[in-house]
C-alpha cells in the first residue's frame, strides 16, 4: 500500500503497492489516476511518493499510447501526456511550498512550459530571493524553454531591485534576440530596470527608442520622470512631466496611471523647494480628478512642507477625506522641519487619541525634528517613549538620535545608542572585521563618527572610520571625519585626511561641505599655502556652482584668517551674487585686520544692496570699530542699532562696547555700562572688563571681575593668566604665586605660548625658550644681533611683560626667548627678501614683542604679519596696522 495515501486510493477506487503489480488487484492504473492523486496531496512527502511512482512507471518519459497496450485507459478518461503529468508534479510541489523540488521536476519536463518557470521566478521575487530568480531564468534558458514577455518582465524587475546592471544588460540582449524589442510592457520594464541600476544614459536611450517607435504610453513617461527624480535631475524631470502632459493625454490612460504620474513628479518639486510648480501640479491633479486620492494628497503635503508652505500643506490635509498614518507623518515631518514643534506634537497627540498606529516614520520624524533644531534632550525623551511603546527604530531613527546626542555632547547616551544598534542588528559587526557592510550600516557609521567627533572622543571616531574599507567610504564618511578634526580636534589631521581622501587608490571627490571643513582647518592653522591649493582644486573641478555662496564665503573667511584680506576681497568682488553671510564675512575680515574704514564701507554697501543688518552685522561693526580706534563711530552704531534698526543689544554687543571704551582709556565709562546693562552680565562681559583692567592696571576692578567669573563657573586658564599678569605688572608677586597655586590645585593648566611660521620647507613651530629646532643656533644668533641693532635705534625692553620676580638682566633674557621672536628669526632665515613673513600665535602677542617687531620692520625687507588670539598685526616700515588698539 502507498504510504499514508489510503484515503486517496479510496477516492479513485484503487489499492496498489506499485504499478508493476497493479494487475494483481484486477484494476487498471492510468495517468489520470496519478493526476487526480497529485491534486489530493497535502504534503511534500506525499508528492514525493507519487512522483517516485510516476518515474518508476515511465509515465513521465513514454507516451501513454504504449502503456495502453497492456493497461488500456478507461474509455471515459481523457489522454494525459507526460508533459501534463510533469507539470502536475510541479504544481503539486508548488502547492506544498517546495519550490526547489518543483524546479528540479520542471527541468525534466520536455518541453517545459514557460508559465511554470514564470511561477517559480515570481515566487522567488515575492520572497525576496532575487539572485535565485535570476538563476532560475538561466536554468530555464539551458532547458531550452523560450522566455515569454511575462518571464522577461519578472527578470528585469529582479535585476533592478538587486540592482545588477550586468544581468540587466544581458537580458536586454536576450530581449532583442527573441524579438521583444517592440513590446511596450517589456520596454517599460527595461526603462525601470536601468533607472534602478543607476544607469540614466541607458534609461534615456531606451525611452527615446520607445518614443521614436510611437509605442510609448503613460507608464513609459512615468518611468523616465521617476528616473530623473531618482538621479537628482529635478528640472529635467519637471520638463519631461510637462511634455508628458501634452503628449500622453491623447493616449489610453487610466486613473491609476495619472496618480502615479503625480506622485512621481512631486518629489522633484520638493527637492527644488519649487512652490509654484507644486501648486501647478496640484491644479493639474484637481482638473484630472486625481486629487482626492490619498497617495496624491500625501505627496502634496510632503512637497508643500518641504517648500516651507505649511499653510498649503494644512489645506490639503484638511481637504482629504481619508487620512492615514502617511498623511499624519507628512504633517508631523513638515512641522518638525520648520520648527513648529507645538503643531507637530498636536498632530502627534491626535494620532494617539484617534488610535492611529504610530509607526517608525512617525517617531523618527519627531526625533529628527528635535535633533535638527538642537533640542537633543527632547529627542532622547521621545526615543525612550518609542522604545517603551514597542515600536522598533530603524537606521534613520538611530541617525537622528545620534545627531541629538552630538548636539548635546551626550557621549554616554551616544555610546548607549551605539550599543543598541549593534544589539538590534541596525549595525552589522561584519564592518569591524573587514566586511563591506550595506548602505544602512554606512549611514549609521557616519553618524557615529560625527557623534564621537563632536563629543571629542577621536579615538573612537577614528576607529570606526578605519573599520570601513577604503573603497566603502563615501564622501559623507570622509567629510564627518575631516569636519570633526577641523572643528573639535587637530586641524593638521584634517588636512592630512583631506589629502588622503583625494589620493589613489579609491579617490573620493569632495563636496561643498568637505571643502568648507578643510578650509576651516586652514583658517585655524593660518595655512595659507594649503588654502590656495584647495582654491585651485575647486576652480579646476567646476562642480560647486550650486554651492557658490557656501564655498565662496568659506574662502573669504579662510583668506581673512590667514592674513591675506586683499585676496579675500578679490573673492568677494568676483561673486556673481552675495548673501548676508558674504557681506558679514568680508566685514569681519577687515575688522580683524584693523581696517575699520573698509569694514564700514562694506556695511554701507550691504544696505544699498538691500540687506537689512541683523545682530551679527552690528556685532561685527562694533568689533571693527574697537580694533581700529573708531570710538565715536562705534558708540554711534551702538546707539542707533536698536533705535533705527530695531535690533536689540545682547551681552556680546555690550562686551564689544566695553572693549571699545577700554582701549581708548575710558575704563570708568566702561564699568558704568556694565552696571547699567538691562540684562545680567554674562561671562563674555566680565572677560572683556578683565582684559580692560590689564591695559589700565586696575587691580581692584580686575579682582571683582574674576570673582564674578568664578561665581558663574566660567573661569579658565585665560582668566587666571590675565589676573596673574595684572598682579605681576603691579609687582604683587605673592598674589602671582597665589594664583598659580590656585590654578594648580584646581587642575587648570596654563596653555604654553606657541607660535608657528610658514617657511620654504613647511611650517615650523616654537615654544618659549625652544631650542629643539635644527636651526636654533642660527635663530638665537640672528635674534641677538637684531635686538642689539634695534637698541641702538631706541628700543628699550618692556620688562613688565617678563612675569617673574627676577632681576632686569634675567628679564631681558626671558623676553628674548618668547616664541613669536623665535618664529620671526626663523622666518627671516628661510624666507626670500620681499616675501611677507606670516606668524601665528595661540595667545595674545606681548607688548615687548610688539615693540620689537615694530623696530625690526624698519630694517628688514619684509612685511611681518602676526595673527594672535585677538586680531592681526601688519608690521611695515616701523608701524603696525593696529595703531595701538590691541
């Protein structure tokens, strides 16, 4: 008896052990009996047993007419060929879910029908086994079965979703060889496949061929529009949509196609923030009756929100009869991105009240909105609620959360998020062992690098960066690591990493953000030579037109901070258009170089160009006036900023005015302004007052300012150094020692003075009394000769700046060893005559060094440009650009 099949044999009235001895039972077993038996099978094991009997009987390989000689079929039973029985076996295996055995059986059916291959291919695609689907199609071809248009459409879909350009182009050849190149369904599938594989050129060629043959339909146009949207060609997509609207209206179409057309084009409007075009498409949808559709409504809400017109988005939302979670998510996202958190939370709360399921998109939209606005703590709270609700975060959620941690500097929470990602499979461990990873992994890794960098844990950030194979790093990976070093770490590392980024193997082209980060590093280091090289690189590449403001503004800032404000002005003048940051950057550049008149000229021209000054503009104006000795004009601008421009003064503006008055000797008036401030003075105000006390040796007021800083927990090494210098100048050496002990006991370390200068062979750095350089003997010898020479010209060492209780001769020796003097001597030894010597110091230049440089500039053929922590000094022909206001 056939195992477990008694109920089936009763159905057809046959009992047997095998076909070979079926005659012993006095009944005939024909193909129709097996066919009926296969239909009754409910398990893979049962199908296998029937399949084995069919194979052993020869019914799958011999004509039934030969078997009829000994076992004639019943007259009422129709004839079944081996092919029909074979496909019956395939169908039985498929019904029981065994696709592998169905495939094996199908390969033995000769000839095998394409429809069964199509079923197998479609089943694998449905299960997400795209590679297997393509492999089955190859076995189909080897079996000699000619693919039909259904086969090819399924395979092209699999090639696109993988994506696999190589497989796709291979099947394109099969399509042409089998005469399907004019089948519009297959041609549309080809357009979609090439678009998904990232080959816009082939996508356009196939579409043009369809168009020339006149077989294009609305699906063809939708596919090419979607391809241009996906490949960041929004204007081309809009142009194609406009042509489609004129051409396709005469062709057969349906509501579904119109809906897809609208949904495909609106992301292009959103990416361009093209509000007029969004409204035109909205009108088109209303005229053609597609607007009430939920998909169209959701796409319109998203587009209006990204265009910044939440008013229009609300109108669409309120008009929609059916609102689903996507509709609500679009509104939450829009409100979050525009900073209207109250409205976003209102919809968020309403979704909960109305029992609309909150999916990962909803939670992520709220978290991302908070993170983008710097509300990190709120973002973390929402994430906790999300986890407690049972909703599972995705990669985008983790990225938004890491951004929130970075904005707070919340390293512990960032590390917890990192661990959560690993634990829940949102970040693959393979990447830490040389795996290639996937796009989701890379996005999370980039966010982790950014978070650790902003938390100043560069060892962890660099470890993650190095764990990504070089060929797997994209421009974001490089940019977050370079930006981290430039903003929070060692700018030298940023420059070295940038050189590595554009070098072989696997060079990566920097984008505008990368360029801005590396220019920031150049500005920090005063690395003018490197800055010029990057400028030349950008000019050669011609790929930053879309970011003209962004990149040009960075060049203005870099050249200004590297001491070449005239080149910064050339960049400014060459800009075809300027924004408010362009004008402010140029003003700031002139201000830090003591060229206040040029800064105010830029301020006037800015207003003539139609830009209204804001609080930042006035802050820069006051700064420029302070560093140029323009007392009256600075005070006048401070008076009119609120009266005529409606700009309220904040603590930073008051600190500039205090600095302005202090530099002109009006310390009492500066102190009165501090007392009369309409708000509580902040740390920046007390620091400005403390600096003013140093200039005027007012010990009592300096002690009061320091006490205020201590109360605010805002004291640092700079504050203690200032008060120590004030005590030293007053020869209160016990107080100097007391402050030093206080700093030591508090764990506050004074930053050592360091100066660096660019020479022919690179940059040389010097500390106080530094003798580590190979040219130290020549440096000290030259410095001694120069000081002897300028003494004969009237130079007298200002021993007040030797902040130690020693005799005058020892003080003179200490002054001669200041880092900026050593840097100057090195520059004179290594720089060609007539070339500017550019020196940068991490602290303010001391008064004695300022005096020495002024004298030396009379006897050397160089302009000496010194950048300290406060401003620039240009020494030339015995004078300094600061005019004594420093």
